[in-house]
C-alpha cells in the first residue's frame, strides 16, 4: 500500500531542550502569513505533516548542540504546499536561527524555477512582522542586523564553487539536468556546523537521473536498510502495485488533500487520465509520486523479510547433507564480488538455503565517491562483508574460498558470469576440479532461473538468514523484460549493488539443471548444454 511519512514515522522522545527548540520553531513559522488565493494574509497554520517536519528538523539535536539533521529529502506529490513550506523554512534559516552571517540559497533547474520559493519567502516576509528586519532586493533578501542573506541562484554550476552555504533549498530536484549543481551546493555547506540542505521533488521518469539515486538512498534510510541519522527522509509515494484510481491511495500520498489540494481537481485529472492513456503516467508521477521509467522493481521486500529464518551457520553439519550449487558474480576488479551457495534438501523442491560470501576492496570503504561507504564499514565490522586489502579484488582470495567450500560441502556445480574478463579464474577453478561453467547474461539464460526465484519467493522457500547486505541488494534489484515476458537483472537501472542476488539466480540455474537422480536435466552424452 502507499507510503505516507507522517503516518509511518515514529519520532523518538525529545529532551526538554529539544522540545523547547521544536516549540519555538513552530511558533516562529506560524507567525508568518500566506501570500496567495483564499488564504492571503492569513497566519501560516502548519498542517500536521508540516508541523511534524518542522519539529524534527529544528528540534532534534546532537550531543554538541547542533542540529541532528543536515539534509531533508522531501518527496511529495504536486499541490501539497511544498513550495510554501520551503519558503517558510528558508526564512527560518535566514532570520529565525539567530546565526550571524547566514548564507541561504534557492536553486533549481533554472533561475525562474529557483525564484518561485524565494518569491514566496519575500512576500511572506513583507506580509508579516519580518518586514521590519528583512530588506528585499532583486534576487536577494538581507537581514542587516545578522549580516544574513537569502539569494536566488541560477543553474550554471561553474560560478558556484567557493560558496559558503549555511542553508539551501533545491526545488524540483528531478528536473535538474546534471548532478554538478547539486554536488556544488551540498559540498559548499561543509564549513557550517548547523548546515541544512532541503531538497524538494516530485517523481520523475528517468531512473538513471541522480535524483532517483537520492530518492533511493532516502527510501533505504527510511526503511532502516541504511543507517544515516543526518538525513530526514520525508517521502509520500504510491507503491508500484497500487491502483492509481484508488481514492485511498490518493489520501495516503497527498497529506494536504482538502487543504491546498482539492479533491475535485484530482477527480478531474483522474478522469482525463482514464480516457487519455498518455496522461496516466503523468497522473502517477505528479499526483501519486511514482517513477514511471520502464525499469521495474522485482523483489517484494516484505516477502523477502518474512522468510529470512535464523542466520545460516556455515558450520552447520546439516548443510553437508544437502546438495550445493554456486553462483559467482565477479563484477569488477575494483568493486563488489559475490559467491553465493545454494543448499537444496534432496527430498524437497520448495525450499533452499542461501549462504552468501561478499567481498569488496578495502579502498571502497573509504572512497568519498562511494555513497555507501559508511554502510560498507558497518557491514565489514559486523562480518557481513569481507574486505580485501588494496583497491582491487584479488582473484586468488576468491579462488581459495571456492575451493574450500567445494571441499566442505557437496558442491555439485557452479556458474560464473560468461562476460567476466577474468578468464584465468575460471580456468584455475576448473583445473582444481571445481565444476564451474560460464553462464550467459541474456534473457535466454536468465528466464528459467528468474521464474524459479519468483516461485520460491512467493512460496516462502528462500531461507537467507536475514543477511543484511543481501537484503540491501534484494531491495535494489530492477529487471528488464523482453517481448516474450522473460526477465533478467538490470544492473544499469538498479540503484546500488545487486551482485549477491545475481549470483543467487545463477546458483538457482545450476540447481535447476540437476535432476533428483544426481545428473543434470541438461546433460546429454556427458556434455552440459549452456
């Protein structure tokens, strides 16, 4: 069902100081006044979801007294009052924090879009008590007593390097063509202890866009997959399988419905979308916050979590009594490698046990370009991610582990990515008696094991032990589909790594190729058909 931040979010108790800070922020913002339509001149009374957001942003403190949240990612459908709220937040950063020398900016895909929030803030200031302190200029608001400014920026990033930013509001993040402006603005806050980056967006249609990366990261923080206490993810979105005509879905993802968004408007837009097919994706993006790219999320995380079972103990003697199959995905010499073992009881076809082994070069744990570096470090400390010294994968380490597993377990056969350039690793393993075979990466190779994976998942038959890295990868997987309905993993459109799931599907392929009698259902005259 649709996800609504204010209904799902469970705020932790606040200290007295935090509560006082939160109360003060709410009072400060509610002294501002609306600037448009039927609310013109009325006090800005925060809606419940807006008040919760304000309390979290300005109330939560770190041990050093600074704000806990340094970034706020607001993903919400259109017409829910996000620009008005953003304007109020910008004014709070400009004049309500009491910080001398504040430098606040508005940015967007172009200067006209960036000026929308800034103009809203300017009018709010002029209609309220702030007019005594805030002096407006063409593209800047100034509070002389605090030497503080709030400025509109254009989209050209080359002029923005060197900015000292205390706060920034980035509107419609999905519409910004390049991540360069975003990178410049976020890195420009590094010298400010109470920095705050506020991004606002509706869904887009290009899942290769950097906004989708930010969205996925925020969603995984929300779901507890990634730990990042500096980010507040405020996400309202319909799920992929939600009925876009269901009024209950509309209610969930539009928290300002009946306030800033009128129900009859949504009814009208839905009627048009029902009769004009080309408008359905538009309705889903703008009013349900659904990304409408062709890439499709494959694994239902609720199903995945429901069948984790107990952590798989590699020393468990019962594993030795099962047939074992492997999948080896060596994606890159400088990134993650996955060797996944699948254990299948001989008397059952409805359950398998999964033991993943995942490696990463040590350099990736501290690479500033790796946005998952902190999570990699945590997983490494917990023993879920194996670290190879240096900045490349040492294939000899992988080779020795595969051989040890073959000696310990009843390894019947294993697959390795046919496109993998490390041909020598395959040759070495085969010379050492490991039955490992190159597997193609097209639809024909993946069609059958992908369907088998789905059968097992829906039947509750994948016992993966709740491995956190594998769970993260399961949540990342997107797939491609051909005209015949066959599926294969799509690394290009998947957000984050999926190597462990790819290796699991490869292992399932080997399992499917073996009959209950011990031979392969694909073997003819001693030749394995690939």
